[in-house]
């Protein structure tokens, strides 16, 4: 008791009137926590004349170049900071056939925020310049993201290129993207879909000179070619498919086009022919032509499940066979559905006969024997490997750091989440939440962290939401039903009673359980609608259990901290002076966390409204001075010799943006962010937790560049 009073007095004296920021005297090392793939790769391109030069683009995780020596993917956009996080979405990519050092990407994750631009690199993606074509790209959130490619460079003159946009039509440059002009003869296409594919190729009629093609969504395929009147103009090719997805041109000039709802077509310069491999499918995206055989074509189905068909033709599309394929190398946690699922692109390697790359919802695949062991006429399976090293693209939803046992647990979009026995190796297995696809909330029982709870969802909308309880630190779990109609939300676990759980859904009534989730009871006085949103992409964490008093829980809503002192049965407002409120709960980053080891201490992080601390369980609050923006916040293990936990903030402290740690409850701050160029932490950091077992270690989850660990070297 005496020790607790001393700690409390020390803490009260530490509420600062002013604060200082210093660069950490300790060197901080930041690294991706390896998962091994798991995010949507929407395209792959291979340089036609330079061997071993392969690029991949993703919907939310930037662009990558494959390192030929190591076999690892090298991220290319990690230097962008949070203010440019929209540029981590890549809507198209193109290479310069004349200069292997030049690469272009259409950058822009969402169309309703900025920035978007066409980026150009002259050193294979090491550095980039913005070319100023600031038109909306939308690499995430719709099936059109895997169409392409929306950029094409003239194969005989590097100065000329064309770019299709989502809303604003076709643009061209004649000076290597220094300036741009609109092509007015080509329509814009459907709003938000626009022109998703552009390609150059040999004129299929004259067999000399070039044709440029633009796939206009909702209209058809336009071509720029010499006409009978001697002029070179853009025209709609007659009876072309109205919804082109991807296009490629054979060396003989034949144009091949896939669509998302009309099958597959080819164009000989005069007429179109439907060459759809199977009437069982109408949606095809990936298409590639063997550079050594114009008649050898591969086409991949886009929709309809997983392990989708890959079709082959050896006679230019007159007939098709199904390619037998087997995935023989992948991370151990990958499930059987993670192969040719929502297949986005496929590409022959022009430098290595028989080698093909494919991309889908989960990663990049490579085979060196597309023809099987018996050649084109054989029926043996092509064997594929998943190329995952360096590809870290998962979207983080939640995380937890128990004070004993495994120290870091993650909850992710689409890949459930992991029990990370260490953060340097790819995990062996997912947390075994049967039937679930995401984990949206995790908590532990402070007195015995072997007891844990996980809130899982079957999809982004919480269609099936279920609680899972564990008594062995997450090794195994038992499913428990939540009340009918309850969807998504947050859970909190009593510090001393392993049977008491509080559940606050995003849809449904807040409830509590006194028998570890077997049954649920409504709670009196608990606030409603404090999390926001109806999808998993909600990043407010307003519910917390006290880490000392097992009967005490906290919930923040609209400026007030609600408190229960009877295990969630009854709630009331703790503070009478209202804290600042963000009028749009869906854009705020609210987090409540009780300070471990210090009685009655609870902090509320309110994003741009700052960070607030209470020493009396929320009756009154003091603002932590100097913290202008507390987007993310966490408590971690105390510095050796101190009795108060370390505090971590991602945001702005004394007008400095970055990651910070305080060892004295906000009196002084150390800047612990990465030095020099960024490492992907600029891709919308949206969760942060700190290690309870290792001092100085903190974990950050992003919106598409996976998760990171920062630690003292």
C-alpha cells in the first residue's frame, strides 16, 4: 500500500507543464515483422531485354522489385511519409524497353484523398520523382484494381508514353513525362473505371509500324494507327469487347484482350474473335504470350473461388487445355485456398523458357516448368513456388502484448492473426480461430496471461462474429457465441477474475459475461456507438480493463470516460469536465489504456486533440503538454529502475512528427523513429502496442506494409 502511494505521488508530480523532445540516446532498430505474403498483388511486369528484372505492384502495399541474388522482394516506396501514404497504392506499372533503369507507376490508393501521381524512377525504383499528373488513381477497393496495365512506354522511343486514368481519360507525354497532354479523341470511360489498359504493338495489318491501344471501360478498345486517308488517328475498333480488363500484343501484331464479364478476345486488325477458353467462366484477367511462340498463350480466370483454372492454347486461341499446377513451396501457415485466388496477372519470363510468374490475392508465384516435365503435349503438373520473402503487405487491425508467455499477438485483415513466438521469423501457424478470417480485438487476463480472449470475424462486415477463449496463451482456443445480432467490436478481460469479460460490439448491445463467454448479460448505463463503423476497418479502441482492479473497466464515448466498478454490471460517467470530442468518430483514433502496475491510472488518446492522463480512474484529467497529436499510444515495460511504465506515442510532440517514448510519464520524450529515409512506416500506421516483457520494444501495424518492431539496438 505504501509503495502504491509513493508511485502515485511520483506520477502526480510528473504531470508536466511543459515537455521536451530529444533524439534518443539509444539507437533504435526498426524492422518488418516477417509474415510472408498474404496481400493482394495486382500485377507483375518483366523487362523484355534485361534479364532478372521483375517488378510487382500491390493494391495497398506499394511496389516491389525482385532481387535476383537473394530472391527477396525489395520494397520501392518506403521513403514516403504519412502525409504521402496514399502513394503506397499502385494502380499501374510500366517499364521502358530501351532503358532498363526507368520504371513508371500510377500511384494512388484512394480516389477521394490525395495525393495521386505518375511516379518515375531512373534507377530501378531506388528514388522517384513526381511527374505532376495529379489525377485520381484508385488501387484499392474494387475489382478493377487488378486490371492493367494502365501505363505503356513506346518500345522504340522512350520519350513517348500513354497513361489511362480512372476519371479523366487518356494522357500522353512526348518528353519522358516532363509534360502531359490529354488525348481528346478517346472517351473517359465509366467513372471510377476509366481506361485500365494501354498497350503498344506491331500493326497487325501492315506488319510494320506501331499501333497504340487503349481499353476504355464501358466503351471498348480504341486504337491509334494509320488510316486509309493517310492520317494517324484514334478510332474505336468495331465490335470490340466493351469491358477490357487486360491487353497484350503478340510479336505478329495480334491483340489479345481479357474482360471481367465477356470472356477473352483477339483482334487481327480487321475483326474480333471470341476465344474464351471455357463458358464456365466469363471473368478473365491475366493473359500472356510466349515470347518464343506467338501461338502459345496462357489465360487465367479471375473470379469464382480459389485454385482457379489456368488455360493454355498452342494454336492462338483456337482450342484450350487446362494447365495442371501444384504449389510446392510456401510458408507453413498458408492455407490450401491461397493459390490462384482472384488471379490478377500472369507473365512469361522472356529470358527463361518455361518460366512463368503469376499474382493473386495472396502473393506472387513462379514456375520454371510451365510445360510440365513432358512438354506441351504432356499432362504432368507444373510446379510453383510462392515468392514471399520481403513481401509484407498485411493490413493490421489489432494487437496485444501479454506480460508473460508469448509477448506479441497480431490481428489482421484476411489472414486472421498470429501468435509470434519471435518477431524475426515467419510464424508457423495462424491463431486457430475456426471459420474466421479476421481478428478485431485481443485481450489477456493480467493475473495469469495464459488466459486470453480473441474476437474473430468471418469477413470484413462481422457476418459471423465469435469470441474465442484460451487457457494456454493462445496455443488452442475454444469458440463461444456472442449475442445474436452482435457484430465486430472490442473485448476486455478482467485483471483478476478469468470468468469476467466485457464485450462492446460495433453493432448490438454492450454486454458482459461472468462465465467466460458461455452466457451474456446486458449492462446498465454503458454508452452506445463508441467505436464507429460497420466494418473491420475501425481503429478506435475505447474499451479497456483496469490492469490491477479486476472489477474495474473503462469505456470512452463523446468526451466522457464511463467507468464500471462492479465487473461491467453498471456504468456511469467518471469525469464531469468533458474531454475534447471529434465530431466524426469514423476518422478518429481513440484509445483508452490503463497503466499497468500503477493503481487508478488511465490515459485517453484522442488523436489531434492530444493525450490525457488521469490518476483517479477518470474523475479528472490532465493534458500531457506538448503532445499535439496522439494518433497512436501505448504503455510498455518500465525502464529498469523505474516504477512507472514506458509511454509510446505516434504523432506530434512539440511540433516534431514521429515515434516517441517517454520513461517518465510524459515529462520528457525521446524520438525513437527511424533515421533517414523511411521504411514503410509511412503507410498509414493504425495500431501500436508496446512490449510488456522487453523494455523499449514497440510494435506498429500499418495499412498495407505489414507490421514493424522497433527495439533498442
